[in-house]
C-alpha cells in the first residue's frame, strides 16, 4: 500500500508541478530553468515532498492504527542528551561520508555514462542554485525551511517511519530492512556520485530510528545534515563564492575520514544505551 500510494503521490505531485509551472506561460523545461521562477520552484519543492512522501506514510498509518503518528514513531519522549548524541553522530558521519564520496568518484565509468552522470549533477546543482536565496538572512532562513526542514520531515516519515518500520515488522529483520531502505533512500536522490554517501547517511538515520523508535530524532539528524550543507553554502557565498563552488567543496578528499568509524560506533552504542535507559524509566 505504501509503495503504491508513494507512486501515486509522485504522479499527483508531478501533475501539480506542471500545473503550477503553466502559470508562467512558458514550457515546463524553460520555466524550471528560469531564475525568475525561484519562488515558484521552492513552492513546488515543498508541495512535491509533502504529497509524494509525507502523505502516503500518514495515510497508510491511518489505515493500520488508531494512533497513526505514534505508529510512525512520532513520540514525545526524546531526551536532550539523545538529541546531543544524534547531532554528534551526524557530524562524525560527515567524515566517513566524505571518504565514501571520494571512493564513489574513483569508480571507473564508461565515457557515455560519465557524460550522463555529469549532466545530471549539473542539472541538480542548477536547480539548487535557483531555489536557494542567500541575498539576506531572511532568504537563508527560507532556504533552511525548504531545503533542510521540510525534506527532513517528509523523507524520514516515509523512509524510516514508514518503509523501514513496516518492513521490519513484516520481515522481523530490522537490519535487512535498514539496508534495503538505505539503498532506496539513496536511489531516489538520483545521484551516482552521491550514492555511497547518501546510502551511508540513510543507514545512520535507520540505526537512529531503530535504536530509539523516535522519528523526531531521525528528523533532527536529517535536518542537521541538510542545515550544515545550506549553512556552508551561505557562508561560502558571503565570502564571494557562487553556489556551485560552495556545493562542490569537499570536506574530505581522501580516505582519512574512515578513521572516524570507531568514534561513530561508540556514539551509536551510547545512543542505544540512552534509549534503553529511557524505556526502562518509562516502564515505572
């Protein structure tokens, strides 16, 4: 049901996007690439993820449970120390993800595939450049909401609260579910060069949800990751760089980031313990 509704949501959101673009009086391709339509593109971005990701998970949860949001993991018992650990997990994961990105780019490709993947990355960068508004602090806040907060809520609701949650219940194998959903999470971002880093991020988000059962912690982690990218781009632009240069800056350009894995493991163990302690204390 969830996969079917998600596909339906993609169709509906696509139709709505075309309808909104038609207001410009230009063909969809021209309208998408016109910087004058930046505000419209931001609206389309928000509406699309809400319809194609958030709503399908919520609708299925309503069908399965009298308390749908509780089923999806929307709990109120997240502790401050858990939030702190989750943020440290994301920050540490960036070093590992950077090295995975370096590994991803080192994968040899036929020339015709490289041309296609390079074109896809350029198109993505162009879209992000148009949707981000860094003219002032207000534009920065709007960019945080559209590019960081809304995707974090919608994607986590679908992938962790929905797909991973339901798949784990069906298969009785949380780890297999986490791996499968992490792969799907990376695939839907349609980026070959970012496939391994995003899959790793999806795996970390999956572990956070598995250990805590609280979707808000996964959302916090996802938002923090996105917000760091938006903020880094904003700071770079304030220093005179353009968005493409800011987006292409690599924090880790070697395999040294993998040395952060032991720290990451310790942080995840700490998170698991806090979740266990929290559940134990709530049982009294």
